[in-house]
């Protein structure tokens, strides 16, 4: 893993326990995670201009706005719209999931139904494919 | 006839006439002898003799004249009496013969008995008078009656009873028994000792038969009366029960006219009894009820089957509506429906509570997912050696935490599915699927268990349609539950079979095993929420008891049917039919997982 170039992943997740788990796991898999818990902070991170390879997005977040709002903003931004987004949420409803897929996210996962390595594995594969 | 003595003077004549004649003769002889000896009297001899003879004759004639007329009169009376008796006897005989009465007479001193021809004929013997012993009569009496007849006769002869009259059975010549009425009267001597007894018998068999029929009819009528009274009591009891029921009960005639409503019905709907009677039960109909409910209702009750729904909305007199649970029972006799009994309840509140409860389960389950995700991911990370190698025990324990967590995730997902099905919020998103592929994918997931239990799976997919329009998640849930149940509830080395084909213009899915089976007594419950059969609960502690409930709800929501047959320790087969046209899209806030 060390030999690979580190991918930067922006993680929007609000649950303290899960933030920690995601950060650890992504780090272990050679990612450079940036952890935020609100849509606002996520946008701020993007605006900093640092290269972001991929987004890990929860639906419900702290602050105002949810994952959908974030995706809409990204897709409307010429520089961000091609960054792959993986929505990882326990609580999104069927219409929301449909909206995510229609907006062109890469995949949707229900957290409790998946091992974290499964999700990270999928992200890695999609990035490899892209490269 | 008045009894008269013999006339007076008869004895006088018989005794004194010879005496007078003898005295006259002696005097004539004496005159003849003595008068000639006395010369002076000689010429008077003849005259004296003549006078004596004439006197005795005169005396005798006088006596005769005095005595004879009463005797002539007496003789005449005698003749009349004889004639009258003869006429009388004839009358009696005619009367006896005409009446059909048989006459008998017993001489108590000799034991001899006289039986009239009519009586003999009645008893089936040759039609003429008969002299017999009394024992002939007594021996002919029916053994059951003989003692009674004997006693009646004795009591009468002893003077303890005033009359002899008794009904009994007597044997005819051909051995049959005849009911007769026997009435007799005794002739007694001066001290009251009976000498003879005579009487008549009458054949009362037909009377007896009528009596028996009447008695049987009377008994029948009394029984019927008792039954009717009991029925009336029952009807009153039921009427009271129905009247005091807290459920609204109404009865309608086959054309829908209301013929009865109970007080609860009046209270629920706001119509008085007078308002309701005679009106069509449609008066409660509300626009809010889906038309297919009424269609299903008519289909059921016109097939004389009970109908039950929890989805009907009724309208009260004041225009307000309520959600009702309604059961309609057609009451039929033969082919004819007599009336419909409807039992109805306002379930608005219950439904609201149900909904709140289900929403709570949904919310709680969602909230459970986040901590479950944390447990899953952290235990997974421990096992992934990120933070160093675990020793064997540690790895085993964390492995158990991870597995326990997976079970909890399954349970939460099942609860969410149930709440979505119950709330009707689940979505159906049909797309072109391959049922065989989905089935194979489920089987490959089950491969570890199948291998561990050395179970075989026969696949019957040759008639399977290539594609089917369905929500793949729902088809997956169906296969997942049916197949994992078969694996779980079949002994090691058992055989499973999965079939996908087209039958009855439907997609047909069959899953069969030769496993533990479902006990007969519990087969009706297997689609109930949280039900697990006794025999499998003892063998396997896992399982939520929600799977079959979910499967059935999905199949029914897709317009399909599910059925099964099962025998304990022989195995179970599930049959699923889904419309060949596929599932119909249904918007919903949640998909099933």
C-alpha cells in the first residue's frame, strides 16, 4: 500500500464513533482522510482547492443540510462534479436513495449491512479503474 | 216385572171340594140305608138324597165360582209374563249381537262358563255358543295383565269394589292379543254370597290403538313443546347477548334491507332503530372506502362465505366517518341465503395506535443501526489486525461479537421490513430480473451452511422463464427466507429442491426439503409475526420469527399466493405463485432490505 500514491478522501460523517472508525480504516488502507461533519465544512474543504479523489458521504449530517444538498452543490460545480461519491448511510429513505442514484453517485451502502473493508475495497477498485 | 203371589182360594177348592163331595156321598149312603127302614121316611129317601147331592154340588160349584176367576186371571198374567220375557231376551240378544259385545257367564260353584257365539267369534273361535271351564278364559289373558284381572275379579266378588270393569289383553285363537273391555255383574244369594257372574266384553283394540297413537302424539307434542320453549329461551338469551354486545351488530335481509340493529350499532352510527329498520345497509357507505373492498365483499358473501375486512370506512348519520372492522356472515339454509349478520367495530383508534407502534419500531430500528455499525466496524477492524495481532482467545471473542452483531443487524432489518410492510410505506420497484440468477445467488450465499450440513440441492429450472419483471430485492427476500429456512430446519445430510417454472399462468416457485417439518397444530401460525414452531425452537435458537411474515406480505402485496404442506419429520414444501405479468410498481418511502 505504501508504494501507491495516497488518495485523498473527504468524509462527511457526523457520528463520533463512526468518524473514528472510518478514519482509522481509511488510514490503514492508505487513504488520506479529511473528516468533516457538516455540509458547510465539506464545501469549505472543497473550496480550499486541495485535490480530493473521492467523497464518503453520510445522508444525515450535523448542521443544516443533508447529503443530498451536498451532492447537488457538487454536481453543479464544474470542478467537483466528476469526483466520485460513495453514500454510506443507515437512514436514507427509498426516494432519497433514488435521488442520489439519479444525481449520479457511484454507489449507496447501508452501513450496518456492510463491512467497512467491503466499502473501502469498492472505493479502491473504482479509483483504480479510473486511473 | 212386579212379583205377584198366587191367587187366594186355590187351596180351599182343592181341599174342601173332595171333603164336601165325600160328606155328600156319605149322607146319600146313610139316607139310602136308614130311610127305607123307617117307613115314614121311606118316601123321602129319594128327595133327601137328591137334596144332599145337590147341596154338595152347589157348595162345590160355589167354591169353583169363587176360586176360578183369579186363577184364570193369574194364568193369563203368566202367559203375558212369559211372552214378555221372550221378547226381552230377544232384545238383549239382538242388542248384544248388534253392539258387537260378547256375553259370558260363569257359575262360581261349578267353575263352568258360558261364552256367547259373539264372544267366541271375537276371540277368533267358531261362531257359536260354547260351554267351557273358567280356566279357558283365565289362561287366555295376557301374562302381564292376568294378575290384575284376577285381583279385580276377586275384589269385586268379595264386595271390596262396587263393580267389575277392567281393560286387558286377551289371546285370540291365532295367538294375537286383543285389547278388550270386560264388565260384569254378579248374582248373589240372600247372604250376599256370589253365585254367578255374567258380563260382556268389547273389543277395544282400535280404541287402544287410537289411544296409543294419541299417547305417542301427546308425548311428541310435549317434547316438541319442550324444545320450542328451550328454543325460545335460547333465542331470548342470544337476543340479550346480541343486545348487550359492545360490537355493533346488524342483520339484513338478502336484498340488503336492515331488519335488526343492536344498541351498540345505534350508538356507533347515530341512526335510531326506527331510522335504520327497512333501510338498505348502504346507508353507512362512504366514498372513502376503496371500491375493491365492496367488490371483494360481494364476491365472498354471494358465494355464501364470511367476509372480513379492516379497511372499510363507514359514514355516520351526522356525516362523520370512521375506519371499521367489519365481518359479514351469510346465514343460509340449503341454497337459500336467509339473511346476513354483520358485526362491526370502530377501529380508528386501534389503527392509529398500531401505526404509532409500527412507526416507533421503525424509528427505533433506524436508531439501532448506527451503534450496530460501530460494533460491526470496530470488531472487524480488531480482526483485521490494524492494531496488532490478537491472540487466539481474543480473536475468538471478537469473532463472537462480530457474529452476534450480524444477527442483530438481521433482526433490525427484519423489523424494519415488517414495519414498512405494516405501514404500507415499502416501495416495489420492478425491473427485468432473472429469478434463476437470484436463486443461485442466494444458494451460493448459503453454500457454507449447505457444505457444513452435507445437504444437497436439486435445481428444477428447465421450465423457468428467462426474465421476470419484479423488484429483485423482494424476489431475493422470498428465496432467501424459503431456502435458508430449509437449510436451517433440515437435518444434516438432508435433501432440498428448488423449482422455478410457469404454472397456472403464474411464475411458480417451489422449495422442498425432507427436514423437521412443521407440527400440524402450529401450521396455521407460521405466517404470524414472531412465531417460531416448537420443534425448531428447540433445535435452533437463531431466527427472528419474522421471515415468513415478510415473505407472505411481499407475495400478497405483489398479487401472488403462498401455500405449503408439511409433515413433522418428513419435510416441508412451499409453493409460491406470482402474477406472470410481474410486480406492479408501488411508490413508497422505504425499500425492503
